[in-house]
C-alpha cells in the first residue's frame, strides 16, 4: 500500500515538474533574460559586445591567477 | 601538514578524478572507463572511489578535494553568453539551466552526500588547472606555459611561466574567441561528434590541401603575436543543433551528415583548419619564446592533443624542449588542480617524471575468471614466453588485444589497453579500421617504438612517451612500415623505454628480434564510439565482438581459432 502511494506521489511529482519546469524556464528566459537584454541594450550595450582588448593584440591582462587558500575556497 | 587531495573534473566532457598523496600522483582515471559511456561528463563518483581505493584511504581521510574550475564564474559566463545571443539561445538555455541548478553549483554538498566528505573543497580556475597540469609534472624547473582549449570560465587561451612551484599566468584570451571551439565547430560541420571527432579531422587533414585557408584566415583575424578574434557572424556557440551559422555554410558549402563519405572538399576544409591551427599556435609559441627567452615550453589544454601542431611547435617555435602531459584535455584538469593544491598551496615538493599508468590493474585470478566466463580457451605463460608468442602472432599477421597492468590516463592507449598489429603489413590499416575498430578507412595508426631506435625510423630527437608528437617517417623507411605511415608521411609516435613500461618494451623487443623492425602498431583497445577498455571483462567483450585474432590479458593468451 505504502509502495503504491509512493509510486503515485512520484508520478504526480513528475507530472507537476513536466509542466512547471518548461513554464518556469520559459518565463526565466523571456521575462528574466529578455528584460535584462533590453535594459542592457539601452543602458550598457558594451556588456553584449564584451570587453575591448588593447590595440594591436587580442590578449588581455590575466587577473586572479595566483590564488591563495582563501581564494581557492571560493567558487567565484 | 595536509598532504592528501582528491582532484576532480566534470560537467563539460570527459570527467575524471585523481588522488595525490605527499605530492605524488597515486591514481587517476576517467569516469567513462567505468561507466562505459564515452566522454562521460557526470561527477566521476566511480573514478574517485577507485582513486580512494587505490590510495588505501576513505573520503574522511582526505585533507581536501579540488575542482578544476570556478563554477560560479562559469555559470556567469553561461548566462551572459545566453544574454548575448538572445533570443536564439532559448533551446540551449532550456537544456543548460536545470543542469546547473541541479548539482553544478553545489559540489561541496554533493561530495558530502555521495562520499561522506566534509573537508575543504577548493576551486582552481580552469586554465590555471591546465597550466599546473602542464608545468608541475614536466620536470622543468622553469618554463614558459601555453594553454588552449574550448573554454573554461571565460578564458580560452592563456600564456605565462612556471618557476619552481610558482605559476604565473600573465595574459588570456576569452570566450568566444576560441581555437578549441573553432576546431570543434568545423568538426561538427564535417559530420563528426563534438569533443570526440577532432582527432579524426586532424587525421583527415593529411588527405587535403589548404584550399580554404584564406577563408579561415578571414574568420579568425590573427595578430602577429598569434592572438586572434573569431568573426562571430560565422558561429553560434549557443545554437540548438549547430555551432555554425548560415554564413559559415555560404562560405564552405553544405555541411556533412554524420557518417557521410568524406570527399575532397571535406579533406580540403580539414587541411585548411589544421593549417590555420598550426599557424596560430606557432605564432603564439614564437611570441612566447621571444618574451620569456626560456628554452622549455609546457603545453596544456585539449588543443594540444593535436600532435601535428605539437610537432611543428617543437621544430619551429624556437623552444628546445616541449612537454605535453598525456591527459592534456579536461581530464588532466583534475590532475592539474590537485597538483596546484599540493605544490603551490601546500608547498609539497614536486615529484619525479609523470607516469600515465595510473588506472586500475587486475589480479591474475580476475583475468582468468573473465576469460573462463566467456568460454575462451586460454593458456598461462611466463613473461618471456608471453612476449615471444605475442610477437610471433604479430609476425603472422594476427591482430592481438593486449591488456596489462594499470590502465592509462589520457585519451591514448600507451601499451596497457592496446590493440597490436604488424607495422610492415600494408593491409593492416584497412583490416584494423574495417574489421576491428569499425571506423573510417582514412584513420591512421600509430607506432609504439623502442625509444633507443626511434630516431632510425623517425625524424625525432626527443622522446614522445605519450604519443603527442607526429614526426616525419624517414623517407627510406616508409616502405618498411606502411601500416603506421600516414598519408602525409608522418606518424604519431610513442617511444617506449624499458623503465616506463617493461613488459610492453620486452614485447616490442621480441618483435624486433623476429623481424628487425623495432616497433608494433598500437591502437586503443576499443570499438568506435566506446571508451577504451578498463577491466578484463571489457576486453573480452570487445574481443568477442570484433575480428581480433588473439587476446592477451595479463599472463593469459587466448586465440580465436582455439575457441572457434
């Protein structure tokens, strides 16, 4: 009986996920990212182009490549 | 003092784990070898459990775990990338976001729940991990470092230098200007799988002429220092199905379907891409040599699995020696991250030369059981006789599967999970491609040659123990070894020294005694689309599914005719 209930719950959860996940992703993309895109285009279009490298080369100065232990503990 | 660190790479392709103890690499393996899913990108739980077992420890005994990139930085790049290609990037966003939110941003929690490990988890930048993987095991006290791959967090290429246990990355190029992504995009254009078919494209290049080089040069505008920018109107790195745009198709013609016949246009495109890659890498290396004035160069990142480009860098960049580690791609990132923590953070001394034999070995009882369970008739032979008999089989034109000792780390089989053949046999290449490996007929095969005799056959004056150089075969020797001489007269050589792999060395020596030729054909023990075999059972399964003639597992020899 308990197993049947668990299986039923799993099916319900999967069905809810199948509906909510695409809807959530659709909203996150078109509302979240879309609005951000519009604002960035209006206010700071350079973000969409990426940083401009120095003249004559496409190399950029590398930063944060000599981390200490505290730096290494961070995920960012 | 802390000394045990577990290195991990995962979530892009080719996940791997390694264990360093007291500054020494004691185990390393790709997850795909255990799960049997090619380039498996999932968190490498089986590989890391193997590493712990090999090291004789459990997860709570670890002082730290280290991941080969900074997940939050990479996630930020993924989001900004999707923003830049809005609204085309929705299909990619829909696929990527759940994966990121599910487990990629919570590695410490996953390690705790899956392993019971609750110690420190470090995160090392992706290209720093590649730089560490290239320099720290190189044996050089001071060297220039160049890394190149598809993309890490943001960086796609870095340059710098290493000295003692210090690594300085001085400059970087960033996404989307990526040599690795360019190579992968063209690989998919030619109908091969991303992250798998790049080596095939390199092989295909030998059959073409660089007729499209100018078009590629226009797409990748390079400066004299080798730095370049990709014209993004040709690429869609967040596209659902293709990494290239209609403009790329306009420039190069219709794309190739998977498994399509490779015509002259495909060969010329491959040759042009390879020529551009070599041109850029050479310019980068020459510029780095001028800046650093150093004699030694360490190369890291998946781009340097390109042995043809490596050979040109060695010959033409001005550096006297180069070092490319056997797992130069992302799997090696796990080793680099662990080495960085061991040597650069904890100050443990750098160890001796790197051995690629870091995977699992299996006892004789397991080998015997696997052969018996498959119904094979087999004999057990002492080593000397085993090598002699295997060499004799090769001289008879037989193809032999050879499984010995610890499995290799990296994408190349280096004599322990290997299919062997006779390099003198002109039919060997066709037979191996067609009947054993089930792959394209143009794919070349590599020689494993006695280190001390390599220079007699190849224009090579430095060792190539990891099969990452492709020297020219000496013209007078080409006819003698047709099975391993590629269309352009080069060969992807593995030099075998007795100290590095004694049994494999003795086998080649035995072949030399019978034939006068100090090498064998060496190709990875797998079938198309499958990872290299790991266990004796995997080897038996491939043996039974292909036209291989004999199988040598440990001290046991099974011949097909004996159980036919």
